[in-house]
């Protein structure tokens, strides 16, 4: 079932999805601007994200950004909330519970949150509140009520996530620097490819940012930039018919050889080989 509501004032959209056998998300489909919170209420299942996969345990939450494509082994066991920034983007307490907060930009990996029995009961209550609100007749209070309940969900998940990844061990301001860097990369990766570029945007030294990532992350800031560029390149090769030259230009490379070297160094394939191998996998041809 897919329940939908639109804020007529802003064009904001929220979808509430459950018991839906065909549910998936593509970064190039009509819903590409939607943030997604997913709750697996069934047994452990496999989740495909872009060109990778992982196992999602029972009563585990994952959060997908607008740029990610995903599909589920058992979508009928998924409860999902999808919404765009026009529907929900809080300025106050921005770094924690907004649409650019910790859940969506606190870490470059897909956030996974395990619910305990108490958390499960709270989400079950929220589930029922969402169903009730969506069933209400359209009036000028419905948008605000859905926004309030969504905020409650995000606050709850943010608190649980912070405990599970031990954000309390971070020094004052460290989470915010990492979040800002991740957000800056998301907004500017097609234009800026060097750590110094982002350090300048953030009014920090590149050494400060690099030292913080060494201390608090399993990847360097340059790896974050390269992974985001590579991810976009793969998507453009898979989901569009754009040429390597067009993709290189879109991603800010000065020429095709430069882009091809970058792509092959990180994947082992040339752009054309990668596109061919992906299509071959889809058709099942050897």
C-alpha cells in the first residue's frame, strides 16, 4: 500500500509505504528527490544499493539519501517513509534532525539502526498514527500533523543512531565538521574534486579535516569525494545513454582520458566495459 500526501503550499511530498510487493527506489526515477527511511519488519533480507548489497536484519532501520538506488529481496516486509525537502527541512537544530542532519549526512555509509523491543513498540505506535493521519480527510491541519509525526520519527531514530555509533565519544564540533563535509561533497562533487576545495568552502584547513577523518572515520576525505564521483559515474552509465564524453564533462573532468583513468583505477573497468558488463548481468548473457 502506498499512501501519499502533498503540501499544496510548498509542493512537499510524503509517502507512507507498507505491504507493497513492488517497492523499490531509483536515483533516476520520478521519486529521485525523496529521502527514504526503511524499517524491515520481516526476517533478515538482502538489500541492493546502487551496485552493492548488504543484509538488513529484522527490526532494523536503514536510511537512504536522494541519490541512492535500492531494491529489496522481500519488499512486502518493508515499511518506508519517503519525503522531499519541501515537505520536511528544519532549520532549527539543523545538524541533528533536519533533512541534512546526522541520519542523512553524518556518515557516508548507509546508516543502519537496530531497534530493541522498546524501540519496536514506539515505532509500532507511530506506524498506527501515520495510518490514522493519512486516513483523515484533507484539511489545512493534515500537512502539519504529518510533519509533526515525521519529526517525531526522525528525532527518535537520531537519538538511537547516536547511541549505537557512540557519537558521545566525539569531541565538541567533530560530528558537525564531518556532516558539513559530507553535505558539501554532495552539493559540489561535480565541480570540486580536491579536499582543499572543501576546506576553503568550510573555512577550515585541509589538515584539520584530514586529521579528523583519520581519527573518526574508516575513509579519508579524498576517498569520500572519489566515491561520490564514482557512484554518480556508475549511475549515469547504468541508467542513461550518455556517452563517456558527456559523463566526463558533467562530472567536471577536463577530458575523457582523465575520466577513464579515474574510473578504471577505481573499478578495474573502462567506462564502456563497465556499461557492457552491467547490461550483460541484467540479460544473463555470458
